[in-house]
C-alpha cells in the first residue's frame, strides 16, 4: 500500500492528545487537516505502547498520511527504519477474536505479516477467544 505522508510528528505531540476510547467515529481538525482521531489503532499505541511485542522494533514518529483511496488523513506510527507499526488482534477476528483493547497488541508490519492469523493455546487460556460472543 502506498502512503502519501503530509507531515511528520514526534511521539509526544500525538500521544499527549486526549483520544476517545469510544467506537464512535470522531473526526477533528488538527494540523489544518480533517483527521480521524477515534481509531482503535491509535488507542492501542497509547495504551499498549509503541514497541513491537514480537521483535522489539520501536515506533519513533507519526506521519499524517493517507492512501489514494482514502478521503481523510490518519496518523500512522513508523519506525526509523521505515517500517509501519500496526495494531494486531491477539486472537484474529477469523477465529472469534474481538475488536477491543484487551485483544490488541502493537506489532510492526513485518511481524504482523509473519503472525498472520495464528492463535496460540495461551491466547485461548487468557480469554481472548470468545467465539459466538459479542465483546466490545
């Protein structure tokens, strides 16, 4: 996916913003752009950290970016070596995982791609797998 970055920001300038933890789509004007600020991805970075839970790669800056298919900008977390940081479902949605901060972790895009939709027995035992239940 090709991103078109507009501006780069240090971590604190973004992580210090009060992010809503609701699932309602909230958009604000920030840095002279309409920006989606209620993303579970940003909330994951704020609550779970900016370091990949698999390899230890660390996000160092945010980019105000969008793809050619997106209408508004969003904030992407990137490492110094040009790898985007992602939110990862601990138990994938395809296995009954849910969209909730308890089922999220920070991963770099390389590790997230390797993990794919693997689920470990530990994930089941930790209660992240709730097949058939709505957990939001």
